[in-house]
C-alpha cells in the first residue's frame, strides 16, 4: 500500500498532538505498583490483593483494552530517547482516566464511554495542552468536544470524525496572540498490517487521519482566520492497543518528525 505522510501522533493519551507537548500545572508522580504483591510482618495475616477493575459495557474497546492498571510504554524518536508510559489510573461505568508519565511530568486525559465508542474529552492531554515548535509557544484549553476517538465497532473502510473546540494563546518572541478555533479529525480505518516494534510483531489496523486546524489568531482585537491541513497515521492491535505511530509535518513553517513505538505493555 502507498506510504502515508503522517502528522505528529504521540500516544493514545496525547491524541494526535502537534509538536512537543506538555501540560500546565501538572507534576510527575510515582508510578503505580503493578506487581500486585502485598507484604506482611511476621505473625501478621497476608491480605490477598483485590482484582483490578475491568471495563464493561460501553467502555469495552477491542483496540484499547481498558482495566485499571493496564499500562503501555513508548519510546519517541524525537525528542530522541524520550520514554513515557500510559496507565489506566481510574475506571468508572461511564468513563476512565489515562495518565501519561514522563520523566518529570504527568499528563491526565479523561475519556467518556458511550454506545458509539470511547471519546477523549480534551485536545492533547489534561485540561490545558501546551505546544512548543519553531520558536512558538502555545497553550490551549478544550471548550467543547464532539464525535468519538475510537468507534465501538471498527472495521477496515470505516470513517468517523472528532472535533475539539479550543481557546488559547501563542507567544512568539514575547508577542502574545489569542487563538480560538477548532481541530477537526476525519479518520479512516485502513488495512490490517504486520507491524514490528520493540514489544513484538502485531497484526494492527492502520488509522489514517486528515486533520484540519481552523484557527483565528487575534491581536489588538483584529482576527485573521488561518487553516492548516495535516495528515496522521496510527496502528492499533486488537487486544493490545496503540503499537506504533509515525509523524512528520509542517507547522507555521517549522517542520518536525517523530516515531513512537511500543516497547512494553501489561494489559489484563
């Protein structure tokens, strides 16, 4: 099949974020104890660990298995050597939380579950997503979201959409510019392909994405509409999750490129 030209797609929780991302107001936390072991002093009774919560109903997703404690570790090619882990840290009847742990930063994304599929509720990760690329520093908040991230039933050839309404600012050399607009994802499920990554070789469905950023930067009360059209691709393996994403693109004249690969995972 022809090679795609994708945009930055970094992890499930990062949601096709452009460039190098961070989240305002969050700090790194210790990772969860995933051994399942309990300890007891001599003479004390040993308490068996409780079973982890497992998704049910509309939170069940073939291509993103959800259970409390499920974890996926990825390595990025840019910035070189960057490693992060996505972990399901909370699970309820109508949604769940995925935390992305970097060296000195934890980002959290809330997800909602409906009969249509599972939906990330913020663009980027957490309530405020940051962008740093080509000398531009940006910070955005999600004001509204529609559509789904992963449909409940996914087959090759399926098409769907997700839209984030955002509001924020750019800082270019000390000049502050307010920005409002929408980030629109038009997604299409492609073929199932054999994908080799450090965690193994997986039969994974490719999801192609056409991304349109309809933004209106404004300075001094004057707004100038701006439209950016970009492409992306991710590979999801059934029963495993996201195994690989490739990214490259051009953002306000600054080019970037990165690959994210699954290095290890623990799903139940």
